[in-house]
């Protein structure tokens, strides 16, 4: 159920933020990287519980990145000339980069749990 809600939010985000994403993708990349850093630091240093719970759901479980990747994949599935594909195709690459950056926080926390086992 959570993934469906996050997916709906990702679709709404893609439609609502098409112009800002296309005009200034670096701002969205920086925002995704900032969320990752906040999550990784919060995993080890502590954050307010409400903020950490939201970041845990969206980044640790990789829900937000998965939802954005699903949006990117479904853009390619829509028929040529469909309104959704025509509207979102110009930002497909930017959305996939944001999703990839968001997945890095997920990977970093999991990799850090394996570091003690290597020594």
C-alpha cells in the first residue's frame, strides 16, 4: 500500500515539476543528494523521530527511488503520441538520474552494515 501511495506521489511530482526539472535539473540532483546525506548521517547520528521515519520509509526501503524508476519505465511503455508519453518523455533522463541518486543512500546504509564483517 505504501509503494502505491509513493508511486502516486511520484507521478504527481513528475507531472507538476516537469518545467522546473527540465530547466534546472542540477537543483533536483542536489536535493536528492542532500536527502541521501541527511539519511546516511541520520542513520548513525540520530535525527528527530518523525523526520527519520519519513526518510527511512522513502530511502532505506528504496521506495521513492523504485517509484521514480517505475515512472521512468512506464513512460517508455506508453504508445507513441500518447499525451502522457509526449508530456513526460523530455524529463525521462532527469527522473532516472534523481532515482539513481536516491538509491545511493539505500546502498550506502546497507554497505556500512557489512564493513565490520570485512575486517
